[in-house]
């Protein structure tokens, strides 16, 4: 049956209400403080290492993200943990809490479609993440200027923005997943656990599984290089089904200008290449383009999945 | 055109379960209509279909001349809905809660703010408007719900079990507020299973049972229909052996005897004088004689326990 009236009606009302909720919630306060403390620690230690090589490296601001110093891991490692956690915390009770507080039927009795509610909540979550990440990036860059005594180049700023975009897409994946589970399960605890389980599965078990599967499907029987290559390609294909791999690869390309390929490279392909020379930022973007688009596509798919389930759901508690 | 809500053969299935079965309902302008029935008889499902929040399996609904399944936004703009067991965002104040609803309705800041002040004052919540709703009592929440309904200045108000869980005083106060709405010319559709409360405010009622509306009309006509006579006479006497005398009185349809010397008569007309004369002429002392208006509770109980609607 065709429905009349715009599905966008009310989306901004929902958006601003949810955004205000997120920005003032205790939950976000805790996670933001945690993230900022970790960022400070990581950058502080990184700068200690980097001050010795300030003059030599043209991309010192990118190194701020990736440099680690024993026993502390790099900032990216922290971020890889905290981004999914924050995204899940923002969305795991997005819809089921409205059910449980019995506000859903009241809100849907207003002249809006359900589309507006879900989209508004999703955009608010994404915007919260964007605000947090932008603040984080500026903080790190500012700290870098202060500690290292140099300013970032245009190239570094461009790569920094790409890094923000990729991280936002990665956050969007977990936001979409958590929101989908919040539609599916009535108990917020169940939806939180389900999302965390998926995250843990990809973070811990997926690499092991891809290895085992690749060995089973493409076994090395005679030790030919072709066999080895096929196995590696199989494993890479499988591991790229995980958003974590996609995100890692994008960061690899964006934050290491010298990175020329993501995956196995044959010696013949390197003919004429000057090893260690940086690529322009746009070429790095092209290198990670499939991964970036893959992440954005997953966000859209997950949102669509949540959307379809939400449309079919009964309003009554 | 005077039908504000009109449904024709409205039907809703949930899998095998028939929630609403060929419902034909018409609400006229300026009317308070009571949807009555036990829990799970299809009242809420009907309401959700009227708001376009559930899609009918078959049949048709028209609210203010608009099909809610096709143009729900238009319907929801003009119809206020108070759900059963209404919930609010507990960490926001009443003003903030209503502010969100005002914005969802597309009201400007000034207009929204003005209306919020108005409706909160009208519901007697002006003093507590800056308190978090989490601290509100059940009666206050219910009034806040009604304030929200009025916020969009609706033509129709649909209230689902509005007095459920309220203490008698709060319930009566709430019913008075509903009567105020009627005075303002609003059409009110009220669903409840608390029959005696509905009776006070409703012009007409419809009795629901298993998704069907089995009875419809004013309380008086229903009493006629179901009880066979609209008059119930209660008398207390000081002796025995009156059954036949009472049953033989012209106009009396039924006689039942309650604990010892109290009788209840059902009659087609007010035949108290004749009853009194006969009792006294029998030499039995007449202690009291009074006329009782049958309540909805009784109509309901009678109708559903008459054997034809065994649950």
C-alpha cells in the first residue's frame, strides 16, 4: 500500500533530541574521558620517541598515531578497542529502551513515520562519534605541534581527514549493528551482549578461523609458490569480510604514505618502484578505496536490516 | 459529513489469531464513545489501526475522512493519542518532554512554548513543570499524557485505558478532565474495562468481545436490550411467601431473592407503587423499596454470562 507524506518529517526533531541525550549522558562522559586519557598517554609517549627524529620524517604527525613505545601500545590500538565500544554504547538500547519506557507508541502517534525515528537516532549516534573523533584529532594534532615544535603539512591534514572519515565509517558499522540488535531484542542487556559477541568474534576468532579455512580450502600439497599465493589470497579474502580488517587496511594506506599495496605483491610488480618513497594522499586513498567503500556499504546494509525489522515490528508493548 | 471516525468491516489478524473481526464503528461529531471489553478483546488493536500504526488485514477505516493506512501523518496531526500505561523520558522535565513532542509536530519554538505552558496549566501541572518526570506519581503522568494530547490541539482524542491504575480520586478527576474535553467540542474515543467509570462520561458505548463489537448504544438502550427491562427494584420485607405475588405484578419480568428477605425485581416499567400495594395487602411489612438504575457492569456481566459467549 502506498503511503503519503514525507518519511523525513520529524527526523531533525529526533536527531537533536537524541544528540542532546548522547552529549549529556553519563555513559558518553565515561567513554569520552577514557578515550581522551588514552589519547593523551599514547601521544605523550609517542612524542618522546619522535622528538629524536623530528627533522628526518616528513610525515611526523601521522607517526603520532602509529608510534608505540614499550610497554604502551600505539594510539591506533587503543582506538581500535574504544571505537566499537563507544559505538555499541551509543546504540545498543536505541529502540528497545523506547519500548521498555513505553515511549515508543507515544512518539509514533505524532505525525512522523518510523523511518524518521530510526534515521534520526542513527544520525545522532554518528554525529556524536564525529564530534568526539574530531575533538580527538584536533587534540592530538595540537599536542603534536606543542611537543614537536612543527606544524602539520597540507598532505598530513588531508590524510588526517581521511583517517577521520575511515574511523567514522568503522564506528558506523558497529552503530548499525548495535541498533539492529536493539530492534531485534527487547532486553537492552541482550542486545548489548549480542553486539559485543559479534565484535569479539571478529576481533579474536576471525583471524584464526580464516587461517584454518584457507588451509582447508586451498591446501599446500606440493609447495609450489602458486599454491602458497592462492592460500594467502583466500585468507585475505576471508579476513576482509571483517570490518576490523577493512579498517586496519584503510589506516595502513592512509597513515603510511609509503604503503603501496594491501596484500601480497609479486617481485615482478615492484619493477621500477623506488622503495620507501611516499605516495600522494590521493593515491593512498585510491589504494584503500575498496576497503573504505566496503565499510560504508556495510553501514548501509546494517541500517537497512535494522530498518526492515523495525518496520515489521508491532508498536504495542 | 458528520462521521468523525468510521470503520467498515475492519479486520486484523495476527497469524491465526483474529484480533479485530469485521468491526463497524461510527463516531459522530461531539461524541464521547466508550470502547469496552476485557483485556485482549481487540480495543488497542482497533485504536492502532485508526492511527495507522497497525495495518488492517482487510476492511477500511476513515478518520476525519482520511484513510489512516495511506495518509497516517495527516491523521496523526489531528488526532491525539494517549496510550495505555503511558511512558515518558524520566530524566527530562515535563516541559522538555512536551517540547520534544511539540517539535515532532513541527511547532515553532514560540508557539510550542506557549502551548506547553497552556496545557500544563490546564492539567494542573504548572507548579511541577520543571521537575523530572521520574518523580511524578501515576496520576500526574496520566495528566501529563493528556496535556500532550491537547498540545497538538486535536479534533479527536483517543484515550486507551486512561484511568487504569489510578486511585478513585485521581480517576474521578481524570474523568472530569475528559468531560471538559467534550465541552470543548472534542470527539473522544475512550477504551476501558472499568465499566462504571466509562458509564459516567460516555454518550455511547460499544462492548467488545473477542474482536467483535457485540453491543452498541447508549447505556439505557443496552440495559433494555440485555436485561429485558430497564428497571430494577430492590425491596426489603419483613416476611416470607411473596415470590408468586411479586412475579404476578404487572410489568415485572423477573424476581430473584437475595439473602433471606431482600428481593430484586426486574421490571419493564416503574411499578413500585403496585409492588408496595401488593406486599402490604399480603400483610407483610415493607421495610424498604427503591429503584436501581442498572449499571454497565451488570449489563456486561449479564450479557457475557448468558451462555452464548462462554469464554
